[in-house]
C-alpha cells in the first residue's frame, strides 16, 4: 500500500480505504511515501487534507470524521483546547487553510527534525486566530441583521436596513461568499410526537472509553458532546418517541454502559424543546480587528451588574415554535421524506425535492405548504465557527420561571442557547454558551461564582461527535399516525 510505512498505521489506513472505497486515489494524492506516525501533528494534517477532498454531501465524509476522531487525542496549549477533528472542520472550505497545511506538511517532511506538538500547536492556534472573516460596515450590518432576525428574505431585511432594495440581493451574495453563515433546519419535535433525551456520563480524566460506538447503535441517536472540567464528561442526545418505555430503556442502557466501562456516574435528562431560547450578541465583535471586545477583568462585574437596557438590546429568539396549540397534522410518508430531505440538504428547494423524491412539482409544493403552515419546520441561520468561539455546557438547578431572565443576563456572551429540562423528577435550565477561546477559564470562574451552589453540571466541549441525523421514518406508522417502538431500538439486539 502506498503512503505511510508505520506498520500499525498502515492497518488503520487500510481500514480507512474500505470506508472511502473508490476514493482511494485521494490518499495517493495527499499522503506521500514517508514515515508519518499516527500520534504526530503530521497525522492530523494528513487527515484534514483527506477530509477536504471528500464531497461535502458524501456520507464518507462523516465516516472519515468518526475514523479520524477514534485515533486522535485532545490536547491543550496555554488556555486553548486542540480538538480533533472539530478544530479543523470549520477550516475545510477555506482555500487559505488547505494551502497553509499543504505547505506545512511539505516543509515538515523535508525537515530532518520531527515537528513537536508544542511547536505545532503554537503554529496551529496562531493560524486559526488569523482566520477571521473580512467585513466592511455594510457586510457586518447585513450579517448581524440576518442572524438577529433569522431571515434572508430581501423584503424583510429591507425593513431593518438602510439599503436600497435593489442592492440587498447583491450584498447577500457577497456575504455568502465569505462563508460566515450556515443555514440549517429546526424541526418541531413536539408536533412530531418526539422528545429529546440526554444521557450524561461522568468519569475520571484517565478513563479513555469510546462511548460513541455503544451509544450510536440506536436508530434514535442524534449526537454526543464530550469535554471536561475536573472530570471527563459525555452528553449524548436521542430524539425518540414520547413513551415511558423509552426513558426506562435509556436508563437500562446507561446502567449497562456504566457497568461495562466502569463509569461511576450517569444521569438522564428530558428536554422541553418547546421552551427553546436563543440569542446572538455580535455587537461585541470588532469586525475591523477580528476580535471580541470583552475584557476578562470586568467579566464578573458585567455579569452581576448587567444593565437592563443592554439586556433588552439583544434580540431573544423566543422559541423556534411559539404556539403548539394547533390541530395535529396528519403526517404521510411523503411529508416525512420531505422533512428528511430538508434536514439532509439544510435548505429548501422544490426543484431538488421533485428530482430526488420523484414526485410532481404540484405535489411537492402542496406538501411543503402543509408542513410550513402547520409549523413542522423552520429554516434558521447560524454563524459558522470562524469567530474564535468555544462551547460551554451549563446545567442549572433553577426554577423554569427564571428561564427568560437568566437567558437575558447570559446574553452578554456572543451566543446563548437554552431550554428547560426534567431529570429524575427535578426541573432545571440547560444552556449552551459560545465564548471566545481566550475567555474560557475566566468565564468558568465567573459562572461558578455567579451561580454559586446552583450549578448541576458545567463543562468545556472538546468534541461533538455525530452522524447526519435523519428522522427514522421507517418507524412511523402512517395508518395509526404514531411511532412504532421496540426496546431493541435503544438497547440493541
């Protein structure tokens, strides 16, 4: 086999070759005939370049991420966390990044001295900090309006922008070329009779268990976050039917994993998706310097004495679906397939639905209108990960009545997502915060002091490990309009 001569790594590359199947030539184009050991910076550079060559819609891309993640480690440099492959994925569409790492790979191969991790991480974080979107005032105003108002409709944007209607479309194209926005879809799980469940595992930092292979066997598996603050934490998500048996089986699965992997602690959460809140505060981003105007010395003071006028200046997206008191829509197979199509492609295109689902344009438009008018989905717009932000996950022992006020206070941070949860008969609040890398340590200290005695869990996310989520439509019985469920769907055979 061409490429890497380290014997153990060759075996892994052969495994990867089976994953990539006909894309084997891409290995030959990227991996040179040198001794690149798997636990070196060159291994991660090589994995990144392979990832870049794969089609963005290819299922092999996700398989490659799973493979890369399996054989790589999270490392730390100063107060920064080097996450593999999450540190690289946001760079994959940037020609600047590809050229940088190709050149670095070539230089390292020619050098007689092996590149140390400390040197590489200094180079890596310096480069990543340099990857900032270039904005002028008009670009940045349009960007903020889109994420705050959650729309790219020209006539709706005009209501909030002092820009000629004829120019907005042109400016949107310029903004899209900068690759700073991601269009996704939010499903109304409540209306679909589905619930999001979470399993949290906590174990010593020395525990290197691979939970993904165990957790992802379920057809209802969505994703898993891993990270740490004092211990290794894993939080996995399942989108499953709203049956009591589902939660019982998730508990059985959790106990089985704890016994098998010698994990001392687990906890089950049921998230109230109809209570979702979201906010973006990019007023703090200096688009000219490409940095955040947040002073760590004033972070605690700011959080404790946050002025009410400032709070109200940040738009809070009050739920993806504000009204669930509507007549239940009778779902059919085609409607579910269209939802899955939008999920997979992250945008709505009647032409693509007609082509891929082999239905008429008339039927496609009729189905989409039914789904939209009954609030089964919403398109949403999020910033891409090019702003130097890090994920923190926070669980608070707080009354749901305090949800909006606490979210408003935390909206000082660049991005905040929150919802309510039930866990073992207790209610609380769940937050995902995106915070500048350089503020992570200060933010944890500030949050710990501010919410003293009320924090159930708090951890830094090192990895998000997922597969492309799709509705398990084969489990939906259209005749009876309900989900079919068997314990095997969670527990396995």
